[in-house]
C-alpha cells in the first residue's frame, strides 16, 4: 500500500473510494444541504478545507506523538478534539482575513465538527498506512470527491423539484433514488481506474 | 408519561432512522448482512445508554457553555471502550465494522439524545429513552440488513445459523453501495406514505 503513487491515491480518493457514494460518510449534508446548489457549494468548500488540514494535523499527531508513545487507543478522542479545534481556528482566521469567504461558509463550519466525512477520512488514512504526502493527497481527494457528488446531487434535486412524483416519494426518498443511480456509476470506477500503479 | 410509552416512542415516532432521520451513515454502511447490523446496533446501544445515563446524572454540574465538548469527550470515551472490547473478544465483527465502530463518536443520534433529552431529564427516564432509541436503531438496521442480505445472497446466516434461504438469483448490487441507497429509499417511501395516511385520519 505504501508504494502507491500520488496520482493513484488521488484517483482512489475522488472516485474509487468516494466518501459519500462508496464509503457512506457525510450522508447528513448529502441529504440536508443539497436542496440548492449554492449551499452545497459552500458546504463542499468548507469540507475540502477542513479535511485537508485535518489530514495534515492528524498525521503529525499520530506519527510523532501517539505511535511512538504506544497511545494508539487515544486516537478517537485526540482526533475529534483536533478536528473541533481546527474548525474553531479556521473560523477565527477566516473571520479576520477574509470576511467574504467567512460569510459564505459561516453556518457550515460548525456543522463540520460532527460530520463523519472528516473523522472518517482521517481514520481511513491511518488504516491505509499512508505516508505524509499520500495522507494529504487522500484528504484533498476525499474533499474533491465529496464536492463532485454534492454538486451533482444538488443539480439533480434542483431540476427535479418541479417533477410531479407521488407524495410519498417526494423529498428524502427521491434523493435516495438519485443516490442509487449515482452510486451504480461510482461503484464501477474500480474497473476503469487501475490501482497500485 | 409512563415508562413503557417512553420506551415505545423510541421505536415508533422517534425512531432514529425513519422518524428523526439521524445517523444515516452507519445505517447504510454496515447493513450488508443481518449479523453486522446487530453488531453495530449493540455497540451503538452501549455507547448511547452509558452516555445518556452519565450525562443525565451530572446534568446539574455540567456548565451550559462547555456542554458540547463535555458530551463529545464522554461519548468518545465510551466509543474507545467498546472498540477495544470488540477488538479483544469479537475480532471478526471488529474487522467487518471497521472504521464505523470509531465513527459512532460522530453519530448524530447519540449527540442528539444527549443534547435534546439527557441534559434535561432525570437518570431513569434518560436510561429508558436510550433503551428505546437503541431498540429503534436495532429494528431499522435489522430490517435493512435482512433485506439486503436476503436479496444479495439468497439467504440470511447469523452467527453460524442459517435463518432463512430462498431459491432466488442473488443480486450482487444489493450488497454493494447502490443496494443500500435503494433499500433505504424504498423503506422511507413506505414510512412517508404511512405518515401521510395517519395525518389524513387526523391522529
């Protein structure tokens, strides 16, 4: 696993191991914010940002602090604290540096702490045994994969909001049926993209 | 409200998956077989019951400003305990649930119950609420797992016992991710239909 090329890790993160459609991580925003394209774009930006930062931070903490001291069992607690404080930090920095971006990301940032996409992808990093460059790439790729799916979904739902369907299908079930079709496409990417090269 | 009603509420009206629509990630990810669904529900139930009891017992001592970090730390501690226990005693289940065992910590059901129920009610009622919600979670995951395993492999095998076997052509897609989305979509459809019917009758 460790000798995987960066490009391969990138493809893995975006398509083959897509966060939402294959790993089932971050389904709450997937159903919650995809009613319109604008809020899903905001959410995706925030996720890309935090996932990438979190993979850097957790890699450093795990490799240089927890692993040498034999404290691997503390990883859940320490990672969730790291992610929560990272989100706070990002919020402070953005508010100071770029109020425009802060206003557009505003309400999505706090939601990310309890978004399993972030914690999930950093835990997957550790399980896969990636090195530093691979971890960062995988984090970024996971964020990009999340964005692609969220935007496709938001587009579909916006378009289909005028379609007449039976009242019991409207809303959440309708979204899940779209997800079924999208997922069918993504589940076959592993045949298209060669791994381990 | 009676204790029994509180318990039943967790299975029906406040069912975490079909009523509150919380905690979808594990519901879709680990329901490839009935066995995994039961294992996941058991682990979640342990964390939910322990955190609800602990938080409701100390609800007067927890300062309101820092309650969210305290809740998260409490939940994370119990998740660490259950994942270590599972790794030691049920290694195959631990491997099957994988990263989702650790992800119980960000399961919105547990955080939601801590915030909405345990921080406002006494220990006994919080315990009953946790039991009810856990039972509701088990029912939802069990139904999902049974449907997917039955259609995906043609039989349901749980802890070494073959419960049911039907002579159908197994559909691999039901075990893969699309099957999960399809199953929950169809189930949600029935739930919506039932709710609408109930509303019409004015209940």
